[in-house]
């Protein structure tokens, strides 16, 4: 019976797992290796969600519109600059168990927390504006980007003023750029609508002077400029 020393046993186990080459010396064996698990992040998120669903280890209550939402300080601080500043920046909230959040709807905060714990968020036309406001306040740029993408996918003449207003009020340059792109690509139909004359003049004429404006001729640019000041009926009947 062959007795293996601890050193030989360790080497045998390593070879069995395919970690060591069979022969040829040690010159080709890396002295240090970095291993990364693609499943670890998913497992971590699943674990956090399990804790949340089970109500385990909660240590903070967010009061939103007077309604409580329980959470974990560490998770919030690790995921969001707003909460990181609140819980790790020496503010009084560090010592408080209940914290009131202003300017955010309860529905939007629930969706934001779903995202923080799962990396996923579901948006629809009824919720996107409130979620966008919350994401902007909480400095969650990724969620702000998702909201901008969703709004752009639904952008048309019926909501362009509202979307433009949101972009302007909250300083959303990405969304402003999307609105500008929409004007460039839809100037012919947009200029026939009443909402066209309600857009900010600077934005309209910046689009009309752009080389990226989608028109077939300079005459269409001229007509679009006229339509900003006069209705299509006035232009067609020479009432300009």
C-alpha cells in the first residue's frame, strides 16, 4: 500500500481537477491565476431578493407618501449615490430608522427598489414619468436612461410637448437630444400639426438650420419655417 504524504496528496488532487499538467516540469504552470464566476453576480442578486421577500435583516424604513417601504441600508448605499451620501456621508439619517423621502411617489419608489434588488425595471406609459422623476432625484443614471429610451420609443405629436417639458425641467440632455432627433426626422408631418407652433422657437429653428434635417428640398425648409408662424391653412391660402 502506497502512503501519500500531504504534499503528494495535494498534488494528486490538483491533477485530478485538471489544474496541473501531467509532466514536463513546472515551467509552464502559472504561479498566479485569476478566477471569475459569471454566476456569482446573479446568485448575489437572487440572495438579496430572497432577503427582501422574506423580510430578513431589514434595517431602514423609507416613508414615501406616508407609506413604509423596508430595505437594507448597505444595499441602498452600494447601489445609489443619493443613499450613499445619506448613509455614509455623515448626515443625520445615518442614525435614523425611519427616513421620509420627499418628491417621489410610492409607486415609483417601489419600482426603483425592484431595480436596485434585481437589476430589472418594468416601465409603461402610466408609470414612466413618475419613475423618471424619482430616478433623477435619486441620481440613478441607468434608470433615467431607461426612462428616456422608453419615452423616445413612444414619442409622437401627441406627447412631444410633455416630453420636451420633462427634458427641460430636469435637465435631461439625452432626452432633449432625442426630441431634437425626432424633429429632424419628422419635420414634414410635424410642421402640419398645431403642436408644432407650441414648441420653443429656438429648438425649431435650430432643427431647421441643421444639415441633418430630413427634407427633399430647400422649399420644404421654407414651408416648415412658415408653418411655425402660420397654420397650414393660412399658408395654403396665401394669408401670410
